[in-house]
C-alpha cells in the first residue's frame, strides 16, 4: 500500500501539469534547451546541490538517486551499483582519470585482512559530480559497463565572489550519523591571465550509527557497530596562465589520505581479538596545454594532458589474545601477538590529446568532429608485511614480507572519434567510435609468494566501443530520442592470475578470461516548459562474457596416496570446493527511470513563485543466463517525492523529501552454494530487506552575501530499516562483517535512525 500512494500522487501531479499546459498552450512561454541540458540517463550534481543536500560521502550522494546504489561491504565501500552491476563494473574517475579497481576476491574477504575498498573522492574537493547510468566505455574506457561517476574538482570560480579577483572560503560542518566534523579552508585568485586555487579539508568522525537495539558483546552476534575513528585529509592546488590570449598552460595536484581505526569487537575467531586501521591514499597530478584558435578554418580547440596518479589501499591489522587471572575466567588485558599490514598499490601515467574541429556545413547537416587519443601505463603490486611478537626462544620478534600474486603492468592505448550532427531544426545525433588496446604483463615477483607459480604469460585485449544517439526536438517543449552504447571491462590482475590452495579455501587462476561486454539501448521522452519538466527513460542492457565468481567442486591429488595407503582405502584424488572467476554466457537487465518537476506557482496562482513538486522513480529487473543465481546488485524499486521552496532571490530555501525503498524479493535474490557434503543447492539469499518510507527535511539560509547556513534532518520519524546494499554485503563465511546463525548480528547493520547535519560557510 505504501508503494501505491507515492506512485499515484506522482502520476496525478504530472497529469495536472500536462493538462494545464494543454489548456494554455498558446499563451505560456517556453524554455529554450541549451547545450548544458541533462541527458535522460544522467544525474548531474552541481556544487550548489551538493552543498544544499549536505553530501558528505557516497551514501549521501545517492540518497535521492533512483537506480543507483552503493557496493557496500560493512565498513568498506566498493564503489557504486548501477543497471544491475556494481563495484568494478561502474567506473569512477576524477577529472577524467579512472580510479583503480578493487583487487580482493571472496576468498580473502573471509578473513578481512585486506582493505577491499575502492577509493572515493571527498565532495569538498569538487564543483560537480556526473552520474551516467548505462554503458559508457566510449567516454571512460574499461570498467563502465553499468555506468560511471566522474568527479570534477573545483576551480577559482567556486571560491571567489562575483566581481572580485580573489576570495577566501571557510567552512565548518557536523553530521550526527557518525559524529563527523568537517573543516575546510580555501583561497583563490583570478585575473585576465593568471588563476590559482588552494584548498584543504579535514574530516574527523566515528562509526556510522545503527537504529538497531542489539547487545554490546563480542563476536558476530554483536548488535551494535564496532567502534571506529577516522581522520581524512584532502587537498587541492591549481594554477593556470595564459601565455597569450590563444595559449594557456596549467598544472594541478589533488590528493587524499584517509585513516579509519576500528576496534573489531564483532571479529569472529574464538579467543582472538583484532584491531584494524584501514588506509587509503590517492595522489593525482596534471600538466596541460590548451590552444584556443581564432579565425582558424579547421580547429576550434586543442588540449594536451599529462596525467599521473599514485594510489595505495591497505590495512594494518593488530591481533592478539588476553592475559587471564589465576582461575582463567577473567581477561585482565589484551596481549598483542601479531602485526600484519597489507597494501594494494598502483602507479599510473597517461599522455592524451584532444582536438575539436570547427563545424562543417554540408548538404547532410552540420557536423562537429572531436578526436581524442592517449597512451598510458599502470603498475599494480601487492605487498604484505608480518611481525610476530615474542615468538622466538629469546623473546625476540620474527618478521617477513610476502605477496599474494605477481605484480602486473598494464599498457593501454585508445583512439576515438565523435561527430555531433545537427541535421535540421528537428533532428540531431551524436555518433562516436573508440578503439582500446590493453596488454596485461605479469612481472617477476618482488617478494616471497607461497602460492605463486612461474610468471604467467601476458594477455592482450582489443575492444571497440561505440555510441549513437538520435534526438528529435518535436517542438519547443517535447523531445524524444534513442541511444545505443557499448561498454567493456577487462579482467583485473587478481581475477586472471591469483591462485591459492589451502584446506580452508581454494582459488583457481583463469588466464583465459575474456573481457566483459555490454550493449545498452534506451528510449526517452523529455519535456521542458515553464510548468516544469518531465522525463521517461526505458532501457535494456545485455551483458556478454559476464565475469562471475563461481563456486564448484573439483578433484585434487591426494599427496598422501601410495600403494600402502591404498590398501587402507585411500583414494588418489579427493573432492574439494574452489572459487574461480569465469565468463558465463549472458546477463540482461531492463528498467524504467522517471523524473518530473512541477512549478506549483504556474498551476495555482495563489502559490508564490519558488514552490515546486518533484517525483522520481527507478525500477529494474534482470537475469543471469547459464546459472540459477540472481543479479544481487539490481536495486529494488525506489520512489522519491519532494516538495520544496527556493526564494527567487536565493536568500533561503527548504525541501521535504519522502523516499520509498522497496523490499528485495526472494525470487530475485537466488544464490548457488555447496553443502558440506558437496551437494549443489539453489536457495534464497538469507538476508532480505523490508520496504521502508523515509522522510527528510533540509534547507539553507543566507545571512548575507558572505555567510550561508545549511541544515538537514534525516529519517525524521526514526524509522528502523535495512538497506539492500548493506545486507547483500554481509559475508556468508567470514571472521568479519558476518552475523551469527540466529541473526542477532543483523541489528548492527540497521541504517542510522533520526539524525541531523549542519554547516556554516563563509566566503569573502
């Protein structure tokens, strides 16, 4: 019943708006569509929206986004989920440079010693975030099967007030959901030839609160979140100079360092405690030259870039036991036995060129061509260090260093051509084709590797990506269109080359993996009018060579077998279970995305200008071929209704949002696993969320042109609910991020209850 209400209300409001237009079609003014219009599959978060919605992390970013979720794994965030896929299948980039993929698999996830996070960008550093739903490899290359998220770092215009050459930004914020303080300071200068920007931001917070009512105990039945304390440092520097009015050079550097210390009271290993410090580091640098031709017959813009990136994702783990009293029934203090640090490191460098040509007029329309090309190299390696305290007879410690796989160097090249065509006053199109060449070359070991074989052979992937959009501007208001695009993802180094054999678990390498491929098609209808806006997008995506982590049984040689043991019934082989990354035949997903905004003052004259009503919906359905398992990353239905007011003079504003989060149905959450007797079984995922309706209230007030206050109250009625993203990230068999058989541990995975956020921003 909760679902029917928001859907009906949204439909009624849209119908009223369209009917009002139909009755006054000859008298109402229209809005002209410009080149900055938002595509049907795009969610564009401007700096203004980011600030007003008090976005502090990825969870806040997708709070009001339909068909977009988070790839969650307890305290570790693996990126985004879109169009039925997640994690490495959704590209993340900052200023056009892709962030590295997560390299962990489910085998190591059981132990929690590796930091499986994907790096995220602090919203304090950005002027805008573009979320593209649907295959986007034409723009971003490997990884964008389900979509992409691109962060654009801020510039001087985001700090300097209008009419001034220099400015200062001071900002302080607090969020109660994780007791996080944010402090930001920035300065910028800009004149006709020179511009510079400096910014630093610091976050200091704790674990995300839970609405659950569980017990404060140890082990995976623990009912409240593990205590944690994080400190994040983010910084940005940019400088640009016009050598002449036609030639500009620039340099930029931005980076982040995040530390999150966790007392893992939910750690499930009898008699053992663990504390972990997750570490994420990212450094990005860019050198660029731009050419702005004047009166050039052929060229309109040229840019060359040299990009450099260095990242490290790791975890420092501290393990030990307890010192007990004489009766062995009371733990007096912790005793540290082992220190383990694990790190996944990448180094990336790329040179690229972009050339925009002048429009070319022909009898077949106006064409504007753009070419881009680039060459890059990425180095990946893993390094793990152990220290075992007081293990030797003389009381000294033992140290060792090892790796779980060979380092891998990836060499890449791409070239693309795009043509934006205006056929006539009604029809236009965007055509593009891109070629990618990637070579993965395993390197010699740089540390001891217990399960590694000889250096594997290199693998080469060649991919063709394309994008075609056809648009028809039927009149000043209505627009329809069709888009088809492709995507691909080459396997990660871990998926192809990692191998492991152990009685507790096995992983088989698969160097014969093929690149995943995606074909996305969508049909959309859009309307823009002074009454408001309307958008309906229907899409269908097919995935081929879909990479899937498959669990199966296989025969393994019994090293204790000989003629003597055979006489006692020993067999030469025994059955065990192993995981392996494999290509399955196909997967498909279909869905609908609906957006609408109604300017209420245009419907009811008594309502002041600035009031608006919004309604958004996202729904998807999908299936994996070749297996009974479901695509767990498909988002349940989500409906967002909102009513808000923004002062025409931009002095203050307030918004109320109602969010319906649909339940995940058992038939859409099937998994395949093996019993202890090696019998294959298909069953429903054990942790399914119920539907929930949430209410939020947020707004802003400008004290004067220099000071802005913002505040938000979330989950207004203190609803107790799980999100599907959180529940599907629970590890089935693990010492970390798992729950007990009775499900008591699910209490700590509830979303925060009623919480608030507030900030003050000063610009002068």
